C-alpha cells in the first residue's frame, strides 16, 4: 500500500478510535495492527503529527502504584470536525474506486 495513503488511513482510524475513547499509544497500535501492520514508532510519529495539526491532544494519567502514569491521547473538537470531513472523503473515494473496479 502506498505510504501516503496508508498514513492518511491511519489518521482516520486513530481519530475514529479517539472519538470513541481516550487511548494510549500502545493501545492504539494494538487496535491498528489487527488490520494494518505498523510498528510503534509509526504510531508515535503519526500521533505527534496529529497533535501538531490540532486533531488531538494528550494528558498524563495518575500512577496508581501498580502501573506507571501513561500518556493518553484524546480527540479535540477540531479533530472531530476533521474526522467527519475525512469519513465523507473516504466514502466518496471508496465508492469511486468500487465503480472503477466493476
């Protein structure tokens, strides 16, 4: 799969999961790897880029003594708007490709 296309799809997948619940990077990586194989460094790079774009933000969880604190990522209001827009773009793209493959 083309690298740029894959990165765009990964952003869409990450935004969708962050809309549903806040996640830490390793958790997101496990979810994504069920469908698309990526390494952890790719996840972190995409999350950093998404923070810079304003799509998501992060906060640190409290340590409970058994587990260290974790960095949780959460979607921003701008990220929610971007998700809606990109789902529409994806659906149109997918429909066009399906039409071409008939």
